[in-house]
């Protein structure tokens, strides 16, 4: 594969006896410094594909219907 322009410049600096820029980098340059946040309420709401469907809540939604006979 071809080297990038920055890599070529680094190699040239090393060949000429100058300092390698990679040694001067901060130790934090290799770490992921993004802040991790917990999920918001909106994230939890959008996680469910269908609205009002919660399989972990098992409620009895059935009802009993009787036809009452009213005498005339």
C-alpha cells in the first residue's frame, strides 16, 4: 500500500536525524476521551419499536361479557 504524505514526511525527518514526532505525542492521543452518558428517557422510549407494547408487563386485559335478558 502507498504511504500517506504525513508518513513520508515523518520518515524523512527520521532519516535526516531530526526528532520523531510520534515520540512527542501526548499519552492521551491514543485514548478515547469522549464522555459516556447514560441513556435518557427519550432513548428508552425510541428503543421500543411498537408503542404501548411492553412484554415484561403481563397484565390481564381480558374481560367477561354477559348479555342480560331484559323482560319486556
